[in-house]
C-alpha cells in the first residue's frame, strides 16, 4: 500500500518552526503507522522526505522433528500408476526431516567441509546442515547426541518441507 500524503497539522499551529527535523520525522512516522501506510513522501519548505516501511521477515526458530523409522502396521493403499523407480531402502535409525522448503546445503561455503558427514558423532545443538529459503539461511541442528548414519540428499538440491534429509542413530 503506498500513499502520498502530508503529515496532519497539529492544533494551534504547533507544528511550526519550533519543531526540529527529528520531531517532524517522528510525526510523519506516527502518521504512517497510524494509517498503516508502507510509503510516504513529503516536500515541505525545502525538506523532502520519503519513508518506506518494510516488515522484516525473521526466520522462525522451529525445532527439527525426528521420527523413528518403523514399518507401518496398517496396509498401504495400492498405487494405480507408479512412474518413478522405487526409492532405495532407508537404513534403520532416526529420520531427521526438513522443516521447510528450500535449497539443502551441507556446508557454509562450497570450499568448506560439510557440517556433518556419514559416521560423524554429532552433539545436541550442533548444525547438521543449512536450508536456504528466500535468501535466508536456516540452520538445522541436532536435537540430541547422535551419529550420522546416512545423508539422504545431495548438496545444493531442492528440499521439500517434511522431506527426509538424514538418518541418525542416538549416541
């Protein structure tokens, strides 16, 4: 939402010369927030102001869900048409799933070693990987001490929310 409006005049001419530039900016910002404006421009006696409000998107701190890899006791529904080859069996252990959709990265930079590779002992709170979502890099951390059994995704590949990314064994 954008608008080009002047700040409202205060009663009794209180917005005159006795106010400094900082007071004027505070009044303009107050007007913007009061009327829920994203942009405002003002040209007043040689003072030109353009204010743009942007709501910062903060990455949410989301715990990483882990699930035990157990066979379901309920029979699965038959698949009418299967186009992809069946996936390779996942080793036994605890599955670490992606908490969001994005790009999966095993290391902070292309030349850096991976955060965790197969066979590594990982401590609770240690970074396993990063997922880039809308130019924000989100760390996926271990919930408990474990050993990485298998990395299920290639570096730099897209990942879906809820997709399996690691198999770990509790240490």
